[in-house]
C-alpha cells in the first residue's frame, strides 16, 4: 500500500502528549489522521485532521471511531480492548494487536506471560483482592517488605507501592493485584524494540533511568546506558524475546532491572512510544515516533542507533505549586548548548505532574549528563 | 517575556510547506499560532491554532491579521510590506523587519544594497522595463550572453533566465528587471545566518548546491560543502556581513557563487527558513525552523553545527506526468539506512513542481552523497 498518496486514514486512540509527538511525524508523511480523546482540550486537537471526543473505555465509542480508520493505533493502554478485537474481526488493522494489548493491560497476565515464555522476571504472587494479601502474610507464605502492584490501570508509579508494614497494606485499594519480591537492583534500564507488520525488527540502544529519590518518577534517561557492553547485549536479547513472544507490531518499551548479580529481569512493558525514548527525537537516526509509524504502516524500519549522546530530563511540577504554570529560567537553560525543551501545553501545574521534558545532546555522553544536572537545578515548573 | 506560559500569539504570513515545518517547532514550545494564507487547503491549516484565508498582498488583509499577533513573521517574501510597516508603527513586532524585507523583495534594490555595503556581487545593470535591454544591446553597452532577472516576484528559478540571443529576449515579460554578467563559477553555495532580536548571531555550515542540468532547480544540497576550509570561512564572513548590514532578525539564507578565481560573490538572499537548510532537520543540533523561532522570539540561539553529514534531495514532479500524485518506490528508498522522506501533501503533481524532499544522513558525508544518488534514481514522482 502506498500511504503517501492515497485516501488512507490512520486512527489514534488517545490525544495526549505522546499522540501529539506521533502526529508531528504523520505530517512528514502527509498521512490523514483521526484522533479520539475524552478531553475537548487534548494536545492532539490541533495537529490531527479530524478530532473526536469520547470515552476510550467505552466499547461503542471506540468501535465506531475505529471503523473510520484503515489502521488503528493507541498512545495509551487504557482503551476498550474488546472493541479492538471486534474491529480486527471486521478487517481494521489494529497495531499493536488486541492480543498483545490484552496481555499487557493486566499486570497479572503480563507476569504469567513472562513465566510461560521463559522471560526472566521477579518472583510474584497474584491476588484477586488486596485484602487476600493479609491472609498470606499471616500464613507466612509472604513476608514484608514486598512490592504491591495493581493488576490494572497502573500508570506512572501510581498503582505501585512498596509495602513494609501492616499499616502500609491498609492504605491500598482492594483490587486485583500482584505482589513481587523486592529484588535489590543496581540499575533501572529500558530497551525499545520496533517490529513492523512483516516482522522486521530493530532495537534502540539500552538506556539507563535515574529515579527521583522520593516521587518514584524517572528524572533522567541516559542513552546509551553506562554499563558493560555484555550487559547491554543481554538486555537487548531479553527485550527482543519479549517482542517476539508477543508477536508485537509497533514499539515495545521493555523496562528492566539489573540485579546485584548482573542478571536482567523484566519489570514491565509499554506497547507504544515511551518516556524512555524521548531522547530519540534529538539523538537517534530515527526517532521513536517515526519508527512506530514505520512499524504499524509496514514500512521499512529506520536506523535505531544514535548520532550523539542523549540525556532526557522530565519536567514535572515543583512541590508546593498548583495553578497556572510558569517555566522559571527556561531561557537560561536554552542558553546552554545542546538543550531543547519540549513543553506539552498543559495550562495547570501540580506537584510531580508531567509538564514536559528537556533533551540534552552532546558528542560526549558524560558532558550531556553534567548539563542535564545543571538544567534540573535551573528550571522550575511553578505557578504564578 | 516568557512565551511558554502566556497568552502570547505568533502570526505567520503564508501557510505553505515552510510554514508547516515551522509550525512543528511551535508545538514543541506550545506557542499559540495564527496563519494567513490565500488557499483554504494550505498545508498549515491543520497544524496551527487559528487559520485565516486571505490575500497576502492586500494591505487591509495583512494589517488586520497582523493586529491579532504579538510577533509576526512570514514564510514567503511576497507579502504586503506597507502593511508590515504600519504594524511596526502600531507596536507589533515584525521579524524579519519590513525594512529588511523591502530591500530583499526587489532584486534591483537588493543588488544596490550589496554595492552600497561593499558586499561582493556580480556586476549588473537595472532596467525599468525589459524592452530597454534591447537598446542597451544595440548600443553595445551590453552583450550576450547575460542573466536576466525580474526585479520582483522571482521564485524557484522562474523570473531568472540566461539570455543568449535576441529571440531569448522576446520571450521575457516586459517588467522591471536587472541584467547580470554571466560569471563563470565552480560552485553554488549557501550559508544560513541566524540573528536574534538582541543581536546574538550563529551561522550554519557552508552548504553546496548541485543543480539539475536543465531545470534550474537545486537537486542536491550537501552539508558541509566539499570545499577548502578557507573558502568556507570566507563564505561565512560574507554571509555574516549581509545579515549585519540588514540588521536582519530571524534566518537569512545567503546564496553565493564560488568563482573560478576562488572569490565568493553573493547571488541572492531569502529572509526565512530555506530549501538549502532542510537537511538541518536530521543533521543539525538545532534545525533551521527551531532556530528561526528562537531568533524572532529573542530566545538564545541553539548550536548550528551538525551531528552528522547531511544531503538533501528535492522531490519534484517527473517530466511527463500531471495529475494525482504517486510516489513510486518510496518504500524502496526508506529501506536504505539514514533516509527520511518529507512529503508536503500537495495532491497534484506536474513537471518540476516541488512535492517534498528527502534527507540522507550518514557519519561519512561521501556515503550520504552516494545514497542520495541512489535515492534520486529510485524515486519517481508520477501520476496514476
């Protein structure tokens, strides 16, 4: 199919900042786009050809929207997967597939999938309700501390808690969940795998994530990760194994831990362009958004390696500020060479809300990481 | 002023492919944009916040549009410059300024400006009407061959002709024009200079343009130009001199010839992002569109040097095809590493119409140029 000169229509479920960055790339290929999002003020609104508002979890809304598209994708996992299944039966191409999304949407299913496919992951137990954990602790089949994860709708560190005491347990919602062993790790790592419809595969370099000490949010993403080449290779092989086992079409961001014993274990995956790949806009030969498009349109994949060292800093709302956003010192960070801010366009800030990101590129990765530290110190997302 | 969190509005005159690429960058900064273009189907339509249709040469239309903006810029030179002057008097910030544009809009004025400012350029004569040339030839104050240029509205090689005989003269429109000596040159070169409101200046590397042997259109732009470092330095100094003399704010693309004697002479300039800078999207630390924004918003300029070697190939309609466009073999070129097509979204092709461009990047410039040749051979812009 020649997407560049036809009446082809691409549908995107979700109109947030990921969708917005994906839409930039559709413009490069002149692809006609439809977006569905619950908010009238979604960032995607002005970058697509046709915008629809509606509930992404509602079967009819998603089904009726999907029928307008030739290829359907999503920028968020929380969409009605039964509607995607029905659309696939009707002949709409849904990438990533409903089968892939179904496994990923539910963290208990995701973990079982890893076990079934011999993919290394932390030992875990599944519970239909959080209050069943109490019984397990009392029976001594489980002991503090451990990691609790809601099976559904976990996002950005919400839905994940480290449980150390009985009272920590009381604060959790009573929902389907998993409990994981607290594996001591040296590093959080990620690999993005791109796989197109025909099965061509490319992996991005291993990246390293530095977390905020208290907020459980990524502060820096560093590409390439500063680890041994052998570890990077091992991590890429694990990521490829996950993508192949899922027969995943599109991008798959595989988040991993490097354990104290230099083992790689999979934490979780995201079936879409991912925060850990934002550096690619400035640093990679093919950015993750263009690559996702190439993959789901069954175009040849682009080079996934980097031109230069890249570090990404998340721009989140500073603690103590809620209200109309103001980016303090943004001009000061732009004075520094190799610094590009990306502002998502949310009008209101609140503590730890993701408001944008900043990419720092440099021939020398160490210098990029130094500058990232300076950027982090200078810029403040406050209200005025 | 903090553009990133205010009610600031940027107005853009012209809604073509240059405006579209500029708009991608405004999204990165979340800047509210207004676009004026005569066509309901302008490529910018879906990428701006507010779209207006109207004649760019009409005083009232441009003035009334400009009044809505805090900063006004243009992606095309053919706009009503008197309206820009009035807007400046009213306090609207117009960048590049009406004074700069006025000099550039008219090729006779532009040439006189070079002479007045000691900027090297080919010897020339100015004529109020083309038919006055005949008298000059007969008086032997002018002899064949020479270059004829319409003083106004020259664009993309139209409005420029090499005149070798009396009958060539007959085919020209009877308009204000200049006649230039046909200077034998080794190379066509260009430098893009960025200058922000505060006067900070950055120059992009010298690029080399390879022209189509018959169509007088650029086929390849190669960055950096394959010339001596001394020539590159000289060209950059000449370009800086033009930008400074104009007190130009925004991008200024300075097209030059390298003569047989290794002298640099200025051919003409464009006060905006330019075809010779498209390679920058993939190859430069800061692409020309982001740089233009930084300049006109008085933000610090970004690095203008390159991460990798870059070559751009213009995608123009193949001879013999007019109608609904079809990009033959586009998937084949995308299979080659480092190749990114940019499709402008024009539905109809005709011979030599600019339909898009392709960028090729590689660590080794020579390899990028080789691939560009392969791309040029493979892809055909035809109708179906």
